[in-house]
C-alpha cells in the first residue's frame, strides 16, 4: 500500500528554497499507485496539488492538503516511421536527463530545451520554451489521470491547446489532472535552430553544428547567465514576456526607440519583460531577502531565508513600477500557491 506521509518540509522540493510544509504528501511510482491513492481518498487530502521538480512554483504558505509528487520513470521508443521516432517518457523523469538521453540516441527536437530544470510531466504544462523552441514543437500526446474520477485520458497535441507559456493544463485542466507520461515525436533528421545571436556565437567554438553541439553550447550559456537554484533560490523567469497588439507595440516603440519588439504574427508583438524591468531600474535590485538577478532581471532570487510572501510583495512592486513606466502589467509565469 502506498504510504501518505504527514507534515513534510517542502524545502527540498522547491527551487525557490521556500521553507513551507505540506500537510500530506505522497510519492506514487506508477499509474496504478496513483489510482490506488485517489481511490482511497480521504476528506483531509483535499485540496490536491501535483508537484514535479518544484522549479516553477512559489509557496506562500503551508499547503493544507495533499501534494502528489509522482516518481513515474521510464523512457522507451514506441514507434519509428521513416525518420520520425516516438518516445514515451514517465512524468518523474528529470527533464534534462531526458533531453540528454534523446541527444545521445541521435534524436533531434529537444536539444534547444537543454538544462531547463524540472521533470518531464511539467513540460507540457507551461509549454516550456527556450532558444526558439517550445515543447509543443515535439509533444505528440499527453497521458493523464483525472484527479476527481481517476479516469485515464490521452490528449493529442492539438487538444493541449499550447500557446506561449500556456496550455489547457494552466486553464480548464488546472489542478484537475496528473500527467503520467508524455509522448514526443522526435526526428533523426533534425532541423537545427541556431538563430539566437548568443547561441550562434557560442557555436563558433564547435567544428560542426550538431544536436550535441547545440546542447553543449546552450548548457554553457545558461550556466553563465542564470543562477543555479542549488546556490541561489529561484524559479527561472518570474514573469512572462508581454504579448501586445502590433499597434500598442508601435506606439511604445515611438516613445522608447531602443525597446526590443518581436513580431509574432496575427497582429501581435512580444516585448522583453527583462528590458522593461531593467529600464525601470530594477535590475540587480534587492529588498530584504529578495532581489532581481544581476544578469537577468526577469529572475527573482531568494538571497536566503525569504518567505513566499516576501517574494510576492517584491514581484508586485516590480509589476507596479513597470506599469507606471510603460502602462504594461507583467503577468507571472511562476505558479503561486
Ligand atoms: C534556473 C531556471 C531556469 C528555467 N528556465 C526555463 C526556461 O528556459 N524555459 C521554461 O519554459 N521554463 C524555465 N524554467 C521554469 C521551469 O523549469 C519549468 O517550468 C519546468 O517545466 C517546471 O517543471 P517542474 O517539474 O519543476 O514543475 P513544478 O514546478 O513542480 O510544477 C509546475 C506546474 O506544473 C504542474 N505539474 C507538474 N508536474 C505535473 C504533472 N505530472 N501533472 C500535472 N501537472 C503537473 C504543477 O502543478 C504546477 O502547476 C526555469 C526554472 C529555473 C529554476
């Protein structure tokens, strides 16, 4: 019988390094154990929250319910056709170990997503993205169990309604399901995506541009640019890059000519949240135990001993300052509990 443990410190389970407690916590290792757990539901196990690697969450208080931390492992090739290869991975696999496995097996598609913390199960949730690639470019299907009735469902990529740092799992299915496996469609004939200036520059040091070289180059850049959560608590980008209408972007550009604007089609443009924060003079600034990172102002860091509430207050200050400067409300990317 799967054990459900009581009063567990969440400190080892969130990269922000917030010292909160879970009233109940369970660590199922298979779909059967998840069903068994949900089957033996108790009133005090509500509400429920599924926690992966804890690299995109911020606990602002103790969690008075059940945290399910699935540990389903396994990576297998399920189908091969022409140059396409379908790979099914358990939600509890560490994301970067999975990317490494794919690259080592000469399967292209995920190499630009190297070195992103967290587990496979969360990759479709916010449609993780980096260096011009998103999870949705390779996700084929998502297998899940509904928390309310234990029904198993498989969603096609289209049903996942992926968008920029968004999906059905952050909307209609938010906190309603547990993703058990993700099936990716990868390729033995990868289209290499190297158009990011710092990636192009880093690749100059490699004799050949391969998926292995891209992975290594991205790991080097990210290690230089981003704080290591093992040393400084953080959850990556705290805010999303704002997406505005092309007209709004044009007006802003007139008053701020240096502002970076990225066309995203459909009359929309993406702005750089990091630039907006920097221009509002909040790069590398701290208040108490919390601050923005000195190289990347989009990352809010815990200098040590910060509470979740302190982080939220700091984030609200940044939102207010940026809104006063630019009239834009930054949306949070991190899941605040
Ligand atoms: C240093 C650093 C750099 C980062 N860089 C990037 C980046 O480049 N691009 C990017 O997109 N993100 C980035 N992130 C954010 C984070 O790594 C990703 O969002 C990652 O996918 C979160 O995975 P996780 O397992 O830690 O999820 P968690 O933080 O545990 O959970 C995140 C959300 O997903 C849900 N969830 C988790 N697992 C499951 C599951 N099995 N079933 C259902 N719901 C689930 C949770 O309920 C929660 O809502 C970064 C974070 C850090 C700390």
